[in-house]
């Protein structure tokens, strides 16, 4: 009898920093370890037709506490703006899911860029994501970066979550 493979859902987090000319000066990819309970609540709300998932929002912060299953937001979210310690938040972008039938996998990516226009350095140490289901925000992912990323003035941080399923 053929042994069945355990179904799985994973997320991978890629962080990339570019300078004002678009040259990549830093790039790292990590396996996300922190789906939080809001992920289950958002799926449940969507599956039970309570509403539709909309308004995705990737956020960054400077917190240092290890994520917990009950987290409802970042420890210390960095504000959107050009003031000291702030970053300019770009627009979230989602790709259409891609399916590979020969490997029984599927995935999509979700990305957002953050520009440092503060005039000084800004350090990012945590990343998270929200989705809105019929007016209710659910915090669904929370990751602490293995090493904080410091953005110099005019540098851009791009965060990419790749969500994959395997059957």
C-alpha cells in the first residue's frame, strides 16, 4: 500500500533591501513559522460565508518578542510616514495562485515595499500580515526576523510572503 503524504501549508518570508538606484544590497529568505490564530479565524469566517477576504496588509515593526499563537498584532509596528523612525508603506500586491499538478503543489505570493524617507536609519525586526473579512481585521502571520534589517535613508525594504500548499 502506498504511504500517503501529510497535507501541508507553509509560508516563506523573503526580505530584500534596495538602494536609491534599485541595486539589491540585502536579500534573505526564511521559512515563516508563525501562522497565528487569526489565520484560522479568517479562514473560518470565509469558509462559513460570513464574508469575503479583502484588504490584505503586510506590516513591519521593531519589536523583539518571539511570536505567540495568540498575537493580534506586531509588538511595535513602524508608522507609515516620513518622520523620524517611520517608513512609507507601499501597496500590497498578490499574484494569482499557481498549481503544479506533477508535484501536487500550489502557491501564491503577497508582497509590499517600504521606503525609508525619514532622513535617518530605521530598523525592522518583525513582519506581520492582516486580512480583512467583512469589516473585521484578522492578524494572520507574525514573524521575527533572525537578524534585524537596518534601512538607510532612501533604501527600500520589500517583503514577500509565499504561501504554499502540498498534498
